[in-house]
């Protein structure tokens, strides 16, 4: 598809039983091939619109049965406007259990406020502990919202990157922790609290270095590398005493292979909480839109982390991320093998090819009004025909 095209072509081909004729006569379906008698006379020519048969459908059914014909091949060809589809898919979000948008907005505002106070030297223990408590609330939300991946990026665009990024690292870090340690809510909580605070030290980095729209010079990078240390100090003097939360702040730029900063720790010398936060931090940075770069698709980001950056991250954590994203990341618009369309909302580890899909358009091209989730892993006949992200420019 050319990048200018603003619609998705949809061709639904199938054989329908005679019992379905009446139903399909209400769609733009046409007969896909000539329907012939045993002696090759054409009973129903290829190209006949089923809608034109509405008034004669009972008689037609009798004739077809008499000739031993019990099904006919049909095709529905229509184009779907991408804008229309996007609107529909975005509306699907309201049907999913995701993080409360109010809570997300409030969190980002709170992060911004704390950064501002740090920069002005008016930040006190209460500000930091309130922010940490917000992290705890997020951890509870993460536990209840398995579709947390859908939330990342939802609040982008209405605030500066660093604040939104803090929220996302808290959400994604907590989510990965809940996947890796389902029976350890305290680890989930540390990740969400640590995530919200992880870049706190950036409040002490000069704005011209922090927001520079391009690569940093060696000198600037040396300044930037101080932010985990500043952050840990700030949190500790302001009452954060959980060592693991402090380790997330201090260690989110440490790298599994030892080439991170500030300490250059290696493998298990970096605590699991910091290893998880490193994955969440980089994944969100790669998939974020910045002034100087377009967002990377989540599938691309995770494959890059698996291949080009494999020495940087704990493979167990990256694997958990891969599983969470699956081959059809939550939020991906997909077309199923029967022509229906929907939004992938998650996949099971054993069957990444067969996600659960929130249906938006049924197999006859009609909008699905009620909430209907199809679990492809338990369907023998249905599979994902294509991801619509690959077809059009759907920014869901
Ligand atoms: Fe950082």
C-alpha cells in the first residue's frame, strides 16, 4: 500500500450455506464463481449481487437444493477508511480494563510538580513520599489491568517527555515484575515506586543538557550520567528508605554486560528490580516520539533489544517483555481469517500467534456494538490474517 492511501482494502471470501443467503443478502456480497448445475448450465452467474436476490431468496434456495447445491462461494469487497477505523479502534479502548486516565494524568502532573520543586530547591520529604505513594497506587492498578501495555503512550503529547516517561516506566516495570513474580506483590510495588522516581536526579541536570534535541557531547554526557546518583541522594534524604526502590533509581542505567553507569555493575550484582527497570526504561525510550525521532514500533523495539542490545539486558526480563508484547502487541489492529476486525488485547505465552482480540467489525463487515473478545488460542478455525499496522498507518 502506498503511504498516501487512506483506506484499507478488505476482501472477504468464503462459502456460505443456503441458510445464510438471506443474511448475506443484506451485505455488499457478490457471487464469487458461476454456480452450475450438473450439466454445466449457469444457475447463478459470477458477479451476481446477493442484495438483488432478497425478494427471490426462498425460490432460489429451493432450486439450488433441487440441484444438490447446498453452499455458494461469495466475496465481499469493500474499502475501509483508515480514519474511520482508527476512530473505531480508539473507542475500543473504553471497553478495556486499562489504567484510569485521570490517575495517569494526575501522576504526570505530580511528577512535573516535584521536578519543579527540586529545581527551585523547595522540594520536601512530603513531596517525594506522596509521589512514591502514587507509585504504590499504580502498582495496584497494574495488578488489576492486564492490558497495561495499551496505556503506554496514551498520555504522550500533552506533557514533557520526562514526566510521561516516569509514569510509563512505573507501569511497564510493575507489569513486567507482575509477570516475572506473580506471587511477589512487594516487587511489583518497588518497581512502580522506583519507576515513578527513577529519573528524579534529572531535575538537577541543566535543562539545556536534559532537553538537547540531539546527541550529547562527551562533557554533556558526563553530566547526564550523574542523574542516577543525584536521584538516589534526593530520594534517600527525603525519606525513601526501601533499599530496592533506591536501587532502581541508582541502577536503571546499569547494563547486564557491565557497560552501564554509574558503577558499571555486572549481571547479578545489579538487583533484579534495577534490571527490570532498565528494560522498561529503554523500551519506553525507543517507542516514544521525541522531537528528534519518530516512535519505534513495539515489535521492532523488543527485537532490537533481543538482538543488537542483548548484552545490555537480563535475558529473562527481555523474554518477559517479548511475551507481554507477543507478535501482535496489545493495541494492534488486526484482521482475522474470516474478515472480521478488532484489536489484539494480549496473548498467552504458549501461543503468541493467537492473541485475544476485541472484535470491532464482524465477519460480515458490520460494526460490533457489544463487547466481544475472541480468544484465538481456543478457536480451531480463526487466525490473524494480517496486522493492519502493516497495511495502513494506523496509530492506535
Ligand atoms: Fe534515567
